[in-house]
C-alpha cells in the first residue's frame, strides 16, 4: 500500500468522487429506463439494459474498493478513516468547497439510487404477484374453492381438470 503526500490526498479524493458521481449518474439513468421498461412490460428493453447495468455495478464496486484503499491509506497515515468526509476534513485541500460539493452530491445520488432500486423492486414484486394470480386463475378455472367445509369438492382447473 502506497503513502500519499499531503498534496495527493485532494487529487485522490476528487478523482474517486468524479468517477463515482459519473457512474452514479449513469446508473440512475439506467434504473429509470429499466423502471419504464418494467412498467410497460418491455422485456426486450430490459434485456438490452442488463449488460450496461452489470457494467455499472462493476464500476460502483471498483469505486467502493478504491474508497476502501484510500481509507486504509488514511489509517496508516494516522488520519481519520471512518469515511471520506472525515478524511477530507483532516487533509489540506486547495479546492475544499469543490470536494465538499462532490461529497454531498455523491451522498445525495446514493440515496436516489437506493430509492430508484426500491421502486424497481416493488414493480418487480407486483409483476410477480400478477403472474401468480394469472397462473392461479388458469389452474383453478377462476373458481375459488372453499377453505373449510364438510364434503367440499376442490374445484379443478383448465390445466389440472381432466374433465375439461
């Protein structure tokens, strides 16, 4: 693990944050396109988006690894290593406002990514519920069987009922 000179901390921080912000922005765009495709049930679009989404996930992981390496270097230099904001407050920065703005933007975009991912997950769950209900209607012929009762006959469906 290398040691950074005082001047290099700012460069390392800004380079990491610039890459992170760019990747986050692209991921937000992909997730928005995916949400639209999921709502419209456009499977071709979803398949087309998947490779780019996977690449962006790899880039976010690479940013996370770089962040961890930077914090590990801070630890060896006896600097605060809890997070990038703590580190940025402890090293001399010529463009302090720029670094703080990048940190704030990255934090805000991380929150937006969580929100967009949750939204897409909810849409996926609703689609699965809809498919499950369709399958149930197909297998039971749309008739619900009584849950309790004496001598109740379980209704057959178009697929399972040999009489149909």
